[in-house]
C-alpha cells in the first residue's frame, strides 16, 4: 500500500504544483474591487426582545475574483453581530470590524462603513401592517391597469415596542411593471430592516391589465 502511495510521486507533486499555479494565475487576473451593501443581522438575541440599531446596512469594500463576488454564496454574505445581554434600553457600542463579516474563501474585506454601530434592546411586540405595493414603470402602450391586489393584504410584524406606531403600513420592494401587456403575478418581499420579521413570508402582488378601449 505504501508503495502504491509513492508510485509516480514526482509526477503527482508536479501536477499539484501546476494546479496551484494555475489557480493563482486565474484568481489574480480575475481579481476586482467593488463596494457592496450588506445587511446587519444581530444573533443570539434573547427571547422576547428585539434589537433597535442605528445601522441596518453597511457599505463594504471587498476585493477578490469577480466570479466569486458575483456568485450566490457571496450574495448571501452579511454582517453578524452577537448581542450582549444588557438591560432594556442600555446602549451598546460596537466597532464594526471584519471579524463580523463572513465572506467566501478568496475574498478580502478592505473596509466597512460605518465603522461603529449603536444598539439597545426593546420589548418585542406584534403589529398588523397593511402591505402597499411599490410599482415601478408604466405598462405597455394601449394597456391600462385594471386592478392591483396583494396576497396577503396584511402581515404580522415583530417589531420593537417603541417603533410600533411606524408600521401601520409596509411597502414592498420595487416591482417593475415596465411595458407589461398582460396580467402578472409577482413574488416579492417587504422593504424592512433586517431585524424585523414578518408572517407570512411569501408576498404575491397581482397586477391585472387590459387593453384600453376607444370610443367610436
């Protein structure tokens, strides 16, 4: 068995070295530097409370192979801050370093802005909010919107007690209806801070269109 392992050892080492050199060449020639917006998520949050923070998203400058940065794994990257158990209302200040940001192998985090986040804990409460669709663009010429419906029409949000009055309504992310000429059912999401959770999660907006009629 030992002899089998060492058979053609020189060739195997040369092949491995060649593969490493090739990988290094490809990643270096494909390297790019970009700025991306990433959500801030607080983890290890105690039961019955929610985090109120002055930072919901950060702007991170990263460098690495463009094939990795444009990939799905990197798109799921986020800043994760562990919550320290403190009394309600007590302000905690966190320096936002690269240690809170997990990125795929080969990607380097150059900077994060802002550099500091402040947060405190507040009792969580559940509110019912009406969903308002955010439409972008105009339907095709000769057509008109006859009806817009949202399912569900309202959602239950888990928000900070101090912010409950702000969530009577909640908007969806932008829905592009530019040049559509037929009824569309569009799955979308809600425009909310990462700390706010909602039920049900699946939001569907139906935009019904019909041809405009002309008077004789």
